[in-house]
C-alpha cells in the first residue's frame, strides 16, 4: 500500500483559506486547520472542538473554536520571517495522508522554518506541534515570540464571556467560560530553551543566538479539557513524549488504513483523490466520542458545527463497512439525542421523533428559519429546511438498518436503536394525511432543497415507508406492529410512469422545462441563491430520485435506474457536494461508466481542486466536505464494484471505468474481512479472512 502525500510548493495569499481546509488534521474530536504559525484569525486559524456548542446573544449557536495554542513569530533585527510579510525563497507544505501529519518548510536566505503537527487518537484531547529554525549560512541573533493567541476566529462569537490566562514557567493555561456557562480550558506546555524569557498576555518573548547551520526546536503539547482540573489531569510532557506519541499515532493510522484502503490500479489521479477522501474519513471517525460528525467535519464552524443527514447516508456506510465501532458510536449519537427529536415533534404537534435537520449536542433543532441571506440586500430568506426536511428521521433508521445488516450487531437495537425506529415510525404516521384510503406525506422538502413544501415527494415517502417497514422487521410488539403495517400497506408512493420515471413530487412535470444552464443565466451572480429561480423550474439542487434509487436499490431494476438517470441528469445542478456520488453510483449500475468515473472524480476532488460553492447567498459555507469524501468511497464500492447489501448477504455487480485496470478493497461483513479483487473484465474473486 502506497499513499502519496498531498504536497504544494510556492505561496499564494489567495490560497490561504482553501489550504486551511485542504491541509486539515483532526481526530474526530479536535480539528486544526492547515494554517501557518504566524497566521491570525484573519487567515482563519482554528482549533475546532466537536460536540461543544455555544450561543452568543441572538446569533446562531455553533461549535466553539479554542485559542490558537501555537502562534510563533520570528524576527532578525527588524526583519520579520512571517510569510505574510516576507516572501521566502522556497515554500513547501505537505499532508502525510497515511499518518495524518501536517508539515511545512519555508526557506529564507538566512534561515529555514519547518513545522509539523498532528492530533493523536490515542489521547483524545491533545494536539502536538513542533517548530524548527535552522540558521542557513551565518550566525543569527533572533527574537522569538511564541505562545497562545486568544484572539479567536469565530463566525457567530464571541463564545467565551470570560477568558483568563494563567502562566507558570513554560505553561500557559487558558480558562474560558462560554455564554452557556461551560468551563473549557486549554493548557499549553511549551518546550524550548531560552535564557531570559519575558511573558506578556499569552506570549513568551526571548532572544536566541543561533550558530551557522544550527537548529533550534520548539515543542508544544496542547490539551483541551472541559470542566477539568488541569494540574491534576495533565502529565508533564518531555521531548521524548513527542516522539513516543508520534510513533503510536503513526501505527494507529496505519492500522486504520489496513481495511479502509482501496487500490485503483492504473489510475494515479483517481487513486490519489480517493486516498485523500479516505484520509478525511479517517480523521473524523472516533469510536470514543458519541458527538457524531458535523457536515464540515472538524474544519470549523460553518453550518454551525451541526450534524445533518450527511452523516447517516454518506459517512455511516463508510464506517459500517470499514470500522463498525465508529459506525456504532455515530448511531449512538442519534440514540442519545432522541429526546431532542421527541421534543421537536411535540413542538410542531406530531407524535414520535422528528430529528433536527441541523443537530447539535442536545438534538434540538439548530437550523434557523432564515438559513440563507440574499447576497445583494443582506436580507434573510425564509427557508423551511428545519420544519419540512423530514426525511432526516427516515435516513437515521436507514443507517441503523444497514449497520445491523452488515455487522449482525443486534445489540444496538436493545441499546436504544429500536426506540429510535419506533418513534420515527410514529412520527411519519402522525405527519401523514389520510386521503381516499391512502396516507400522503405532504408539505415537505426532499434532498432537493430548491423545491420547498411539496406534496408526495418521492425520496421522502419511499424512505418513510422503508423506516416503518424496518421497524416492523425488528420489533415484537404485535399491536404496534399492526398499526405500523396498516400505514405501510396504505402509504401513497409516487409510481413509475410509462417510461419508468418517478415524478420527484406532485406537479414536478408541470414546472418550467428548462435546464441547469438556463437557470444559471437568470442569476445576476453565481453566488446568488439558486432556489429563488430554480423553484419555478425542473432544475434541482441535487440527487433526489437518484438518491432514492441508490438507497433502495433492491426495490428497482436497471431499466428504472436508466430511465431516471437519463431524465434527471440534465436538470441537476449538483449545487450540493452530496449529489455527484449518487449519480456516479447509478451511472455505474446502468453501464455509463464514463459518467460514473467523472462524477466520482468530482466527488473525490471537491476539496482538492474541485469547484465548490463557498457562498449560499450571503452566507459563507466553505470548509471541508466529508459527505462528498465518503461519497467518493461509496461511488467505488457501491458503483464501480456494484456492492448490494441484503439481509442475507451481499452481491457484486462490477462495472469498472476504462481507466481502472483492477480494483481491490476490503470490508467487514458479519465480523469477517471480505477481500474483493475485481479484474478489468469485471470478473472477480472474493476471499474471506478472520478479523
Ligand atoms: C445540502 C444538504 C446537506 C447540507 C450539509 C446542503 O447544501 O443541500 O443536503 O445536508 O448542505 O452538507
């Protein structure tokens, strides 16, 4: 297994924010953007904590960022060695995807700066930094400023209503109390040699005499703790601790890759993009946390650090197949937040569990009623994602069902999974309206968010029935079972028309028949919110009926896949990064292997060089795109390899794109490792081994 690094040379100020996302490191709990030590909040330095949220006044509640533990500024006389002010002779940065290690090297004539950082999985709350200065061709007298920057980059902050900095020796302790009165601390232990050290407001300052070719190292161990008694909890770290923790971290990552890695022989570009996608999954999956994975991973506060259907429909399947313990902890999050879903249903007058469209620690709804602002006027636009995107509850049941199918771990059902299913079933029944003997699910929004408040939405109704049927499959209670059966047998499902097409919602065919480019021309700016124009037309934001066909592939045949692909493809904007992987999978299943390949590449390169939306109207929505990363994995496994999961096993129906000579991957099914090897002619060999 060879996993190339992500590497970039040179420096372009316009890439700072983008590289911050691209070179992200994390461990599913903490995330640190790929920024440089001299950067400030202007360059979006952020140490993001998953699972800790705060609300400042009336602004959106979001995940919190901590102070930057490792700010370094180097000066020689009056010359500053900050890349923002001083152009280097050579600049390089890399992300070791195999070991989740960030590295940077900036060379000036006089000196070279190198730094690295990683966030281990072994110690959940820790992040480690190393910074090295080398004097190049003469002795140097330097001044170093080093420490903790409490001027935090925040979108809807400030989140710390009180901030206290304590300083003892080479240790700096930040104690913050959020607006919601949570006590969060960051303790930063620095290791460096200096004679006279001054300290001011989080920053050490000292002079350094560096001999020609001499090297000078600085280390930092930063620990984030909630409600901790820091002096008791934190060990004293040494330089040897850095090496020890780094070695263990490397081994840990190598183990994670063992099952997750996929070999795409003959296509280096695709291989690299897929490795990069899998890297992003690996730095997000942490079985020890039940805080789930936000839509922008650990890259910051965009989308409020909230959890969407992205997790259950895209990411959970990746973990179910490669690391079921992580999948289990992601599902546990939904069990733990059932209370919030029950409360939301009650608030809107329904029974059961109405999961939050944007969910945080409590499971209460974090999605604003005005989730988008008009780019030109700055006026908030009323959206109904919160109240009407009800498919989220069914998506959660779907993820539980697939997890149980693949792992045979029925204990998740006793641990609360079955309660989730029952409450979701009750919710859909109470949401539906009985009309001429049929239960209709009206006034909702499918994955295509451009058409709000529509009736008989295909994705939603099919998934709602699936959720109720899944509950029936696992439960014993006869009375409840009968009630659910009556609903399931009589729910109205949009039918296939004479051409095998499923109408996305009632009245969709009557919408203006224009294509994506026509709507684009109607916008005054690419960053305008598309929904306003697209809603009048057949143009959709993302895979909707196509997503339904992917999820419920057992219920439809190839003719249906093909007819719907042909029909919806020209109308799909792919305005969400979640769209292209779904199209890739169906394209593979109908034999459109070139499109399948292109859509896979689009999904896998979203954060590398892919085109993505950074703005929705006036709201910044940049960051990493883990659902798209997971989607590229699914495009290969469910698309190229044609894996179909069933209650009694699985089947493969490969269709390799031309560029790929062979495909090899592993997944865990029923506690055994499945080794899959698919040849160019789509013949394949499966071998099984013990875990
Ligand atoms: C998409 C949603 C997705 C959300 C978070 C939106 O743009 O339409 O489907 O859940 O982004 O990724």
